C-alpha cells in the first residue's frame, strides 16, 4: 500500500497504519538505486512510504556503479584480512623457530 501522507508518532517517528514504528530501508534495485523507503515490521503488512524524492537520471547511473565498487572493495578487504591473519600466524611460527635456534646457538657457544 503506497501512501503519500505520513503519520508521525510523538517522537517524530514515522508510523505505519497498523500503529507500529516504521523501519527505514534502502532499495538497491537497478531502476531506483539507494531509494529509501519506510516499511512495516509486521510480516505481511503492505505499508510502504517513499522517503526520498525521485532520483535524477545521472544519480540512477552513477549510484549503482559506486555501490558495485563498494561491494568489490568489501570482498577485497575480506581477502586481505584473511591474508593478514595467515601471515601473522606464519610470523609467529617463524619467531618461535628463531627463538629455538638462538637458544641452540647459546647452548653450543656455552658448552662448546
Ligand atoms: Zn504495518
């Protein structure tokens, strides 16, 4: 149910027709990327209210590209975090090995 008037609660929150506080969500559909809508928490409630005014053509073209870029960067970040974790484990192993070797050198130097 799309509506043009919004009902507002005592603290300025947007209310659904069923009286619950509406939740704000973002649509990433290609035809209207990053469009923000109010919806209802109650399952099956058809309440839907547009928060933003319609987007210009340029924004409709640019925003999906930026959004895709963000998703690619998030994947790259996850890969890098995994690699950092792997390499820190390797560094710890090498530090332990170095310590053991230094101890052996000390023992050899001491006992001849
Ligand atoms: Zn509702």
